C-alpha cells in the first residue's frame, strides 16, 4: 500500500513534490509523446509496421467507440479528445506491466480523477451548448414517458448521477482496477518468493505461484487495454446522452 | 506480511484522496499530453489517413474509368470485326458472281466461236466440193474421151463430136447420180 505513496524525490513538502509515481508518469509521457511525434512526422501514405499499429488503434477508437455511440457527425467533433484519452490511459495503464516502472500511472488517484473531470466538463459543456442550461438539466433528469410523481424520486437521483456519480465512478473504476492489478502481481510474486525460501515441502508449490504471477501479468496487459477502452467508451456514451435529442 | 505492514502504515481510504502535488503533476502531464496529441499527432495522422482514403478512392475511380474505356474499345473492336466479316462475305459473294459471269461469258464466246468456225468450215467444204466437182467434171470428160478414143480408135478425135458425146454422158451421169441420191 505504501507503494502508492512513495517518498518524495524532489521539492519535498511543496505542491510540486515529485515522487516515484510522477517519475513513472513523466517517463511514459516522454517516451509515448516522442514516439508518437516521430511516427506522426514520418507517417507516409504507405504505412510502415509501426505506423500501421498506431493507425489500427486510431481506427479502433474511431470505429468501435466513436462511430458506434456518437455517430459520424458528432463523432468528428469529439474524436480528437477521445482518441487522446484512449492513448493516454492505455499508455499510463501499461506502465504497470513494464519492468522497471511496475506502477501504472493511473494507479494513483490524481490522474483518473482529472481524466474523469475532463469527461464531466466535456459532456456538461456539450449538453449545455446543445440544450441550454435548463434544457440540459431537464433532458438529463426528466426522462419523458414517466408519470409525474416518480419525478420526485427520479430528479434527485438523476441529478446526483449526472453531477457526481458518473465522474466518480469513472475515477474509481480505473483507479481500483489498476491498484488491484498491481496488488495482485505483488501478492503472487511475494508469495512465490516466500514459498521458495520457506524451506520444507512448500518449495514444491512455489512454481505454481510463479506461474500464477506470470498469468496475472498477462491478464494485467489485457486489463490495461480493457480499462482504457471502457473509460473512453463511457465518456463517449455520456457525451452522447448529453447531446442526444431524446432518450 | 508486506501488505499488513503497509496497511498499518497507510490507511486504505487515502487511496481515494488526491494530494495537491498529485493533482498538480497529473494536470501538467495531462495537459502536455493532450496538447501535443491534439495539436500535432492526431491532425498529422488524420491527414495521412484521409489522404490515403482519398487516394484509394481515386484509384478505384480511375480503375473504373479505364475498365469502362476498355469495354468501349472491345465493343468497338467487335463491331469492326463484325463489319469486316460482313464485308469479306460480300466480297466473296461478289467475286463468286463475277467468276460465274466470266465463265458464262467465256462459254458463250466459245460457243459462238465454235459456231463461226463450224460454218466457215462448212462453207469452205462446200466451196471446195464445188471446185472439185467442176475440176473433176473437166478431167473426167477428157479421161473418158481419151478412153473412148482408145476404145473406138481415131473416130472420136473430132472435137465437136466428142464434146457432145461427153456432155451427154455427163448429163446422164448427173441425172443418174441425182436419181440414186
């Protein structure tokens, strides 16, 4: 648990305290941005292997997330944000399985929270711009086709949902997945280690624990991609809910 | 063991409470990432993607156009071929007719020629026969008179008389001949 609150490396005690988590983020940020800029500036009409992979991911976000929820017209407007979000979350998540970094950039609450707030601001802005402030509140909190007494119950729930629960759930989902993943790897590697050095017949079980650790490691790569997908997908869905004409 | 110690050191709820420095750095990283991505990387990638899509579309359209042209050319060629075949058939038919005509002409000319030759031959033949008969008449006369004078002796040397005899004999001969014919 202490790993998520590492000691400061620089500027200790100020608001710019720089610790291991930030270092991991900084490395990932630098590597990904430099790589992407290189790929982008060298991108050609006939793609090379690396460019194909990046284009594949962009196409995946475009087709599977944006086109399916927002449609082509609205999708064009939010595509840059969603693709950026996907790439950012994916690369930060994958930091958790890169040896030497071993900690996902999204496994400390700041980053998921800011991403979720970005989503929140985006969908509220989009909704208000489309329906006006009151119109937006009404369209989000008062779904049509329901007898009016229900509204007494429904409006607070929906309001709470729009204002708090959506971004909070986004934050916690991403954070908890990354924290849990990290802890699982720690537990299994720790267990392998402990079993191996325990002496006696328990040593015989240690390979299984080691295999589990490797399995979990592979699973974490999958989870990293999955969480990036879910986060982006939900953002797209929230934007769609805010901008749609009718529910 | 490790976890238990860690649990003791940091309570779990602190995971959800962001520290100020955490927010500050996260914000800096997020903004840098988003700016670079949205201002440089994505437009560039999208431009390339769009360009490619356009190129592929253009290529497809180009291919379609060429295909169309090829179809047109083939059709034209086929038409020309058919026309040529027809023309050839016409020429063949005409030449056959011409040949027939030539053969007919030649045949009729040969017929008339052979007719002509035949009549000429006949005419010549009859002329020669007349000439021969005239000549014969003279020779036969003299031969007969010579013979007769040899038989009768000198009596028939008198020309006047001998000619009368001969003429009578010949007339008889001719009348005899016409009677037997």
